[in-house]
């Protein structure tokens, strides 16, 4: 946990520098975020994730990669639900002689780079966004579901094309992400999520989420049929295990509550981009709520496809709220999310007990062999 906290503080400092340090004279009205700092953040965060030898599903991914042989691709299931692009890339890496550790490093750099290309562009408070990426678990998700996190990274890049109305590239990006993990197809909702929050569509979305939660068990047959069509082999019993932790649900719904309280100020003149970020954040919270009544592993990971938007929408809300309320809410939010970060990584699932990594010198020694 100490290493994770130190990493968060360093990257938050770099994010502050990206917003406040300039290289040479620059017109303040046209000030741009310093790309160099973002590159350093990507190297630090991807490098740290790529050096791990143990964390959550890491060992299972390592084992699967080590089993790949020259004939593996011919025998691999190539249906969408079997993650064919993910498997093909891993096959190519293995055939090219890439080590298991560098396999982890490759996916870490791909994923973290996509995340930070996206937040570099759309965050209104870069240090706060970095803080939230850590405390909400968005960054550490990279350590767990490698293919899911990579699919999210590619999907959020696709969102940048949607916001520019380049629909061909958006759809192509989502389809590519779906070949890494099929849940990325949920991003096809993006063109329909630019409506102003707290209008009729918001209430319909929330009502549907409440109904889905309270009536989840009768709906399980339909859910299993949908996941089967996506190529995932799940049974009803797999969706009825222990639900998502209540604290996780509450944290994911902080933006929903805040946006409701200040909705008149926030959305009187909000842009489609701002509306989209908030609506996708609400969708993250709504799926987490449904997870209270189902299996945490499936619904939490499903919700994590939209977790990154919380790190963008909350800073935007606080900035637009402004004044004394902004200062008070920022303090409360930092304290609250820091407490949740401690609870999640020390009390609930101790990070230090699950995580192990190589030192940089050990990694370089392995690379030199």
C-alpha cells in the first residue's frame, strides 16, 4: 500500500506540473497541458503495473501465456466471446519471443496510455483526476482484469471520435475493443447518452436500474441468454453469489447525488461532452447498484467499464459549482475517497498481501538474459 500511495502522490504532482508549468513563453489564454508530464505519468504507472508478478488474476494470465505454443492459434476459439484479438496478440507476442513479464508490460503500457491520452484531453482538474483514478480503483483495475482494462482503454479512445462525430472510427474502435472483451459493446450506447442529465431520460435510466436490481433474480434467464449470445458461458448460479460491497456502491454513486443537488447550476448550459461524462458516470453507479443483488465479480467488472468517467465528471462538477461550496465539497471528497482507498486496500482486500513485483534492476537483469 505504501508504494501505491507514493506512486499516487508522485503522479498527482506531475499532473499538477502539467497544468501549471510551461516550457518557454506561452499565452495563458491558450495554455495547453504539458504533454511531457503525461508521458512521465504513463511510464511510471504502466511500468509499475508491468513489473508485477502477482495481483488478483495476474497469475492466471501468466500461466495462460506460458502455455501458448506455435500451434495454439489454430486450435483457439475465434468467436467474439472468446476474446480473439486478445488471444491473437498474445500468440504473436509469444511467437516473437516476448517474455511473460514483457507480456504484462505490453498490456500495461497499452492500457495506461489509452487511459491517460483520454483524461489528459478531457480533465478540468488533472491532479484531482489522478487522485480519483487511484482512490476509485480505476488504476488498480489494470492489475486485475487485463483484457477488460485494455478493452476499456481502447473504448475510451473510441469515445474521443464519437465526440468529434467521426462515427466510422468510433464504431471501428468499439468493435476492436469488443474483440479483446465483448462487454465493450456497451459503448455503443455512447451516441444516445449525450442528453442533458436530470431530464426524463435520466429518470427512466434510474428507474430501469432500480427495477433491474430488485427484480434481478426473475431476469437472470434473460441475462444468461444475452451473455451467451456474446460468447460468455455463464450459468444462473454464477450470477447469484455475494453482491457488490455496499461502500463501493455508495462511492460510485457520489457523482449522481452531487449532480442531483446542484443540477440547476451544473446543467443549465452544459455541453454534450460534459453531459456524456456525467451520464456514463451515472451508468457506472447504476450497474454497481444492480450488483448489490448479484455476483460482485461480474457486475463490478461490468460497472468498471465506465468507472474512468467518475474521475472526469467529479472535478468538472466541483469546478462549475465554484465558490465556498466548491472548497468545502473538495475537502470532503478528498477525505472521503482517501478513507475509501484505505478501506479497500488495507481492510477489505489488503493490497500488500496480494501484490508482488520485480524491482527495476531485477527486471533489467531478466531482459538482459
